[in-house]
C-alpha cells in the first residue's frame, strides 16, 4: 500500500474540506481519512481489475480501466452515491 | 518610557510559495473594506511571508512581535514562526550572513467566533536590536509542526514590532 506524503494528504484533504464547507476538521483526522481511503483502495485494486476483465469480452488496458473508473467515481459521488 | 508599536509590513513585503495577497472583502462579505490581507492556505509545508523593517530611533527594550490574524474556523491552532536578523552600523556588518539571528515560534487557537481579531505576542531578544538597525525577517505558518492543527486558510491582517522607547 502506498504511504501518501503529508503534501499529498493536505492537497486531497484541503480540497475536500472546502467542498464540505466545514472548518473545524483536525489535520490529524483529515490525514488519517485520506490514508484510509488510499489503503482500502490499494487493497481492492487487483480484484477490481479482475472483475472488469471477467465482465468484458475484450480486456481493457490498465489505462483504460483507470479512465472508466475515474468517470464512474465522478458520476457516482456527484450524484450523492 | 512608553510602549510603542510600528507596522513592519510594507514595500519590501514578499509572499513566497502558496502565500498570497487577497482583498479583505472576499472573506469579510458584510464589511465594505477592500484592503489586502495575506492568506496562508492549508498546506503541509512551512510557508513564508518575507520582509524587512528599520528599528525605530528611540528603541530601548521589551521587543515583541505582534501577529494580528484571523480565520474562518472556530477551533484548532495555527503555528507561527518568526526568523530574523538585525544588521547595524555603518560599514561594519554584512547583510549577507548565513542563518538566522533568532528563530521564535508560538501557536494560537482560532477565534471563538469566525473572523474575530486575534492577537499573538511573541517575545524577541531585546539585545538583538539597536535603534536604526535593519531587520530582515521571515514570518512562517509552519504546517510541518504538530502545533498547526487547522485545516483551513489563515489570514494575516497586520504584523507589528512592539517595544519600549526612551
């Protein structure tokens, strides 16, 4: 699993705090939440790739799978999913 | 002997990296004031506002740095660092010296109500200053320090040098 730098966690977390519209989230909690998402994602990454392969006739490349996943996540979470 | 304060922001003030000037009206949406604040955003780095000032002619002692700041948050802390070197004399001391003369720091808790005026006083070493010295400085929001727990931007309103005169 990737250990994110403080700079990476601040970038991701800072953007999230702005979107949430709150200001009293602690730095420690924000960093921990971002790292937890990273850890969980990396734990499921290989299985997700395999699931896409199993569902498709022609296998997508890793880059194509990342792009599909990116747009799925944008739509899913922007709809409150 | 009276306590005096001078503003030490001015034409040589320079924000570095993520620090930037912003009209006060962007955050103070009710007030009509349009002057510039300095914004120290949420990062994971030690972010600097650089500058210099001249020690007043009647300086004697009791040197303090006064940081006037605020933020939208109502809890958690900001960590301020202040590095400086005072350079004096006439043809005796170089501006080009390595390191700082002194580095001081302190943290302050966010206001109880959004955007209330906050004032933090940090003691400086009296003997480092003499009337007429040039002082080069860096004011930092040190977000590499565990003392900075805020996750939002901090707003610098004023930076003052406080001292007792003759």
